[in-house]
């Protein structure tokens, strides 16, 4: 059983993505290994071997360990996140959450009711376009700045930077912006705009290092608190509710607890985790 659980079902001619207890029991019987076995027995044996073949995690094959350039970039970002800032400095973590669909429904979502009735939303929905949320997370205060756009291009990213430029006090002469290394963030139009706005300094995370971008942590909060049930009437309604959630967050904003020690612990496992 352990041998089967540690092999892909497809290698045995089964059209399964992963094993579960019931299918393992069927396979053991089909191969004549046992005459009969229950799923409960399979579960107990797997538990004894600390095996859960029905679970899966996204993973990138470690073709090569992280190189010196990656460590240097991560060290620079760690310093931005943890060192004391001058009065004229601020550090923003920026990225986009794409393809946010309103998904209007025929019937309104019903709230939870006693006893044991959860929130209920209708199965059928409609398509009503999509929005892209450009967001920046202030790593020291936790304040979030957001901008919703129909598309995700250099033009929209520049419009977001212009919004940030207007929102920040003139006393802030250096704004460090951390973002991933995609063309939307460093194309020709963006580079031209940045050359005329010297207080913006863009820092790119290494490839496959989204965990270094703190706004991703805030996106997970947005997903849980506002986008888990998607039943907005239109794109305008969705935009308004996202703006409202950002305003509510900013009333009690807080930074995330990053330290050189915690990041160093993650980087110590970098060769095994791969780039």
C-alpha cells in the first residue's frame, strides 16, 4: 500500500491525478494483493506512515540553487523592509490582482442563520467583465493605496504611479516601490515616466519570489474578507466595494511583522525550495 501511495496513479494505468483511500483500496484488490480491505484500514495504515497522497502543493523543480545575484537582491529588499527610514523616505510594496469579476446573481446572497445554516449564494451567475486592482502597501504603516482599471498595461501602471505621486506629501522625496519584474513595471513607457519623476525608485523582486512582496499578504486578506463570495452587480459596484474595503482597512491599518531573522530562515532553505 505504501508503495502504491508513493507512485502516481497514471503509471499504473489509472486516470487519476492523485490517490485517495477508496481508490487505493480498489487498486489493492484489483492487483490481488489482498482479497478485501476497507477504506478505514487504508486510512489507518497511511496515517501510521504519515502519508496523505490526496493532498498536493505547488512546487518548482530545483534545477539549480539560488545564485549570488538573487541573494544580493533579497538582502537589499530585507534592508528596505527592516531598516529605519529617514523622514523623507517611504517603502511601498506594489502589485496587481487581476481578473476580478463582478459575477452578478439572480437572487441576493443570504446571510448565516441559526441553527448551523451558513451564508448561501446562488449557484448561477452572469459575466459582467473584469477589473484589475493595482495596489501598494506601505510597509511601515500598513496603509494601502488602490487603483482599479479595465486593463493591465504600462499605461494603467503609470496612472497608478501618478495617483501615488499626488497622494504623497511633498516632504516625501524618496518612494521605494517594490514590485515583480514584469514588463508592465519596467517597459519603455514606464522607464520614460520614471526618468521624469526621480523620487520614485523601483526595486524588483527576484524571479519566483512573490513571497518577498508584502502586498501579496494583503491580497490574501482582500480575498478572504471581500472576494470569497463574489456577487457584485457590476464593475462599478465591484470597484466601489473594493475602494470601501481599502478605506476601512486604512482606518485600522497595521504593518506585517517582517524581520531579518525570519527572512534569513526562509533563505536558508532556498537551495531546497529552488528559484
